């Protein structure tokens, strides 16, 4: 089993920065697709950014140029550096991984961390 634990959320003023972390319990995490999603009250969960096993990065248009996803494969930890934060970035941020092994495929989600952007 793979477990994901997010940290780093909090309250920040507009224009500020936060760095989220997602710590994984298994090296499988670093060999597979991992993503950050977010869900604001009353809205659907949306993809924020992804990093593939080969290092390819993808971002939603709403965060491109402001957020940076990265992963430390030694620590089995993924990060989301969020700069120039806006009130619309307020949401619960979730870590996700799609684990593919020789015998199975499964999705793993963290429990989320709250990010609030407000003055």
C-alpha cells in the first residue's frame, strides 16, 4: 500500500507564497504519475499540476507561471511551490498518484491540506 500525507497549507495574503509537500510511504510514488488537485467549496475537484515518471510537467492554465511542481525521488516527496497567490486559489489541495506495477494499477489520494488566500 502507498500512503500520501500533505503538509504546508495555511493562511496567506494575496500575492504571497506557500510551499506544499506530499510525503509518500513507498518508492513506487517516485516511479509513477503524481499530481496536485484542489477543490474549492461548491466546486468540482480540479487538476492543478502533474509530474510524470520521466519528469514531464503539466499545469492548468489557471496556475501556469505561478505554481511549480517538483519531486525529490530520494525523499519520495512531491512539492508544489505556489507564488503570487490569489483568493481564487483558496481550496483544499490534494496529493494524488497513479501507481502502476507489473500486477496492478491503483489510485492513491492524500487527505488534503487547506490553503486560504485572504487579506
